[in-house]
C-alpha cells in the first residue's frame, strides 16, 4: 500500500513539474512572427491559439512556438506605409504538412504566393508552415501574380500603355495591362506574322505574309475591321502612319510601298470598312522594315531608295503623300537612317565595310561627315540621345564615340578595356559583379546576388572569333541612352557578360555590371532612370543610381529571353520562347 501511495505522489509531482517546465519552455522560446521585427522579452504576450496578436490595445503581442500570427488582410500587420503595426491578427497553429506543389501545371506557377518574409512560396499552406502570414505580391519584389500566357512569337504594348496585344497562331488577343483580362479576341485569315499598333492606340494591324494581306482591327469597336490584300505583289512589312489613319504596306522584294487610307467615313462603319482606299505607290524602297522613318512631328517621311546602284533619300509630306525633296547621299551601301529627336537632321551610315556617317538637313544639304578610320570593319550601331544633342556610334574597334550637335566633332571616345583598373578608368567606376548566393540551400534553382568588386577586375573575353561571318561577335553591338540623356550603356560583343554604363556629364565610366551569363538584352525604363537586363535565365536584373538588384521570376522553367518596357515604365512584359508574363516593378524596390 505504501509503495502505491509513494508511486502516486511521484507521478503527481512529475506531472506538475512537466507542466511547469512546459510553461517555462514556452516562455523562453516564444517566437514572434512579425515582419522582420525583433520583440524583447519584456513584452507581454498571451500567445495561445485563437488569441489576438499584433498591436492589441497598444500592446504588442506574439504567439507561442508552433503558432503563427495570421493577418487576414495580407498586410503583415502594417497598414499603408507606416512602420507601426496596426492590424490585429490571430494566433493559429502552423500546419505540419502541405500538399506537394504541381510544378507541371501550365496555368499555375510553382512559386506564386508571397509571404510576409518577402519570399515566394508555392501555396498559402507553405507560407503558414514557414511561420509567416500571407502577403500581397509587391512585398516579394515584383507586384505580379506571374500568370504565364502562351503566345506565338509576337507581344506588344500599345503606345498609350493600356493594352497588350499578342499573337496566338491566327488569333489576335488584346489584354488590359492592369488586370490582364482579355478585352478583344479576333480571328485572322492566316497565321499572324506581324503586329503593329497605331499611334493613338485605337487600331492594331495584323500582317499575314503567307496570304499577302493585312487586317486592321479596332480596339473600341469590335464590329469594325479592314482587310488589305496585295495579291501577287505580296507583303513583307506593314506599318501605320503617324496620323493612325493610313497603312503603309511594303511588297515582296521591295517592289513598292502602297499607302492605304482608313478614311473618316470608313472608321466606325462596319459596311464601308471592309475596303481600304489606295492613296499612292512609292517605288524603289531599299528595305522592308528599315530605311523609313517619320519626323518627330509626323509631318514628313524620309525613305531610303536604291536606283541605278546608288542610294537616295526622298522626303514626303504625310498629309498629301507628295514628294517634296529627293537627293543622293554619299554612302556606298546605306544601312539605315534616323531623324534627330528635334527633327532638324537626318543621320545616315554606311555598311560595316566602311566607317562613314553623314548628317543631312531635310532640305538635302550635307551638314557634316565623320569617319574615324578606314580599311577596317566600321560602324555597328548608331543612337541619338533623347535630347538630340549627342550622337553615339558603336564600331567594330570596340569603342563608342560621341559626336555633339554643334560642331559634329568627336566629344568623347569610350574604350572597353580589360582589366578594369584605376589606370584605365581614373574615375573609379563601381563594379557590380553577380555571384552565386551560397547562403540559400534546398532551392529549386541557385540564387544570385550582386557584390561590389574592388579594382582591378579582369573581364572574360571571347576567343576564336569567327571573322568569316557577316557580323562577327566583336565591337559595340548593343547601346542606348537613358530617357534623360544622362547615361549611356554599351555592350562590347567580345565581352558579352559585361555591361558598361557611362555618365554624360563627366564623359566617363560610371558603373560596370558583370553577369554570370552573356547579356541577351538591356533596355532603359522610358520614364525613370533605371536599366533592366536579361541573360536568358529565370531572373531580371535592375540597375539604377542607387545600386543593382537581382529579381527572381517566380515561375517554373520560365527563362527571360527578351523583354519590353511599357511606355509609362510601370510594367514590362517578359518573353520566353513560347510564353510570356507581365510584371510591375515598383520604383521604391529599385
């Protein structure tokens, strides 16, 4: 009997001790689940399942181990831009397991749910299992659900930035940029080869090269359509005029350019709109998609022509389509031509066999001519600055030259040398180098980040360049100006992993971005001073004056081959080979 009583007393004492030790353990190991906030031990917390957490009666309360604070409005307890936690959450139990994510689904992505820790998860359950509450998409770097859509190679924003048109075989799909809802769906006569928007964003044309026809659709009136058939002449390119009421169709083999009018009586009338009116023919265009440019005010069109083995430029008034000026140029084989942003000059340049660039006035007089060297491969790319005051020329000798609009003399010469050192670049540029982030484990793909490298830095240079090709991988082949003309980026094709950013006010190297993979494409934000870069992987890279960042694309097997900014800079479309998605990078995150 005594043994039974003693055993009972011991069991009672052990039970009390376990309860007490459990309480002590909870008190010592309570884990806060707020957004990167460290809670001190002197804060009172109830912490039981179902109790309130967050700011409760001006007291910050957390949850016990095994629970997390669930904010149902996806605010992570923060209302607006305030740093004070103001939404009250509920302590809920962390799930012990979650369903396996479906990584093969075409309608969903593997990581499409954002947690309050700023990381992507494949479902809300996985967010809760990590001890966090669910958040809105913008907390994870890019404000987008990253729904992936299929397309057949063509995807373009409208000039006003409200619509996004993409081809799906012989179908034209027009989506609203903000909601990504389909607002128009048109069926064409054949597979779509080209999509172009009118300047007023009211019309979109679909060229079908195999059928030698162009169909024009209205965004506002689904019953309106126009079909242009060129017959045996064929169609190699089509574009809108600046007034958005004429369509210019280039025939096969550059036989002619036919100008078709979408007249006022046709617009909005489904009966009369089936036939466009033929306005004029222009013979002897040298190219299909290039060699034609409209002045910034839209009043004039400059066209490159080839007659009797010589290059000419014709100036045509777009209101009446009458020829007002026709003059020869000094090039041997003109490659392209561009109006200056202020409409005062025309720049033309020769093929890569000659370093020859010439500035003309619209009246046909030669203003200036520039040639840096001879008997070598010459010009590779030419870009006007948005201000029209500077002209950049990228050439095969791995240099970018800057001409000014006053004297048309050489203002600066940017060299791309390796290694990067103080001796070569005294201005001490900032070098952002992409490296693999070894701190992340057990992830589907490796993470990367940027580190600031100290000079000198050796750059990877291609070897065994094939000079038998028509366009060898050498020289400045990618180059563009920022929207405010303050910066110019260049890529030397023999150093494909490196992007060089030059500052105009100092005429010197400002920053260098060194990627792990070759750079496929780079483009400035049209409205803000920031630069986006893609390398053909599942990331998009953003450079700005504040620094450089890597943004992972939360989608399985989606590799960004190229991309396009919207005109307002508020969104961008990321393009893979057969799929695309739209993202909305915030200014604050860059």
